[in-house]
């Protein structure tokens, strides 16, 4: 399955809705690049943690981001994230880094720098980009915009399964995860800089009752119908 022209596809949504899994599959099916923008924020969050900086300390975070280099490369179609010249791809998926990424994402200067990098990447190639503000702020002129969501309970259920299988629950219950995800939603939806919400022209895809494959098939059909039309 190939697209005829250069296209940008924006996929937004809350944590745990499956947008990254879906975005990767769509990029693979279409033979175009996938950009996980959340990984960039995670890299910044990792640096703040390593430096012992409070992610809500606007002055220190602004200074840190000015002295921070974030790069994205692809090896065998797999995205790698580089922080100040070091590959941190395997270090940014912990719960601690995830929270730091959400907190640091409230800083307008961090978002400004990373959005510029994301736009530069999208200007040069066809790309599927997923995040929380892609259609609204990063790629407002994207050819396709989707907002992937699911209920808090369903997202907690998926998160519990992932953590259980990786033996990283650390004593947390399903109720604990529901509270964590709801709190993350509140921060993302109420931050001053680029709050999470669907773009007016985005198609809502609720995955609460869909498998990842079903969601991918639905979105691909929408894309190919327009491309072939």
C-alpha cells in the first residue's frame, strides 16, 4: 500500500489510547516515516531528572532546554532518540520519565523548541506524527487528522496488562492506574501551552471497543479513499 504524494498525517489523543501503536502500523503500511513526538518530551524529562531539576521550575527548565540537543534518526525503520549526542531510546519509557515528560510539556519554551524540530522533519518527508497537539499546533495543515481516544477505564486496563507482562507493576492496582491516567489527562487538558483537545477538523476514533488492527484498518481506509479519489 503506497501513497502517491507527500503527505503528513497527524494523530493525537490522550495517554494510553493506542495512538502510537496505530501510528506506527499506519506508517509501516504506507511505507512512510513515523515520528513519536512524545519521545522528544521524554528525552527532555530524562535530562531534567538526571540534573535534579524541578520540571515545573520555568526558569531552570528554560535554561536547560537552551542547552539541550534533541535529534531523531531511523535505523531499519525504527526511530532512535538522541539527547545531547547520546542514544537514550531505551531509557525513556519508565513511569518516572513519563510523568516528567508530561510536567515539562507545560513549559512553553520546551514546546516551542520541539515543535520547530517536528515541523522541520515533516517539511522534508511524508510522515505519520503522533502526540497531543499535532493537528492543532504542530501540523495545522496536515493532510489527515485523527484523534484517537478511549475511556479511562479501558486505557488503565491496557496499561495494567503491559505493566503486568513486563513485571513492572510495582504493587500498583487497576484503581491506582485509573487515578494516574485521569491525573495525566487533567494536566494535559488544562495546561496553558497547547492543551490536549481534538482539532475541529479531526476525525474522532474511539478505540474503547476496537482492537489496534481494527483501528488501523479504519484509518487506512479513510486515507486511501481520499488518496484514490
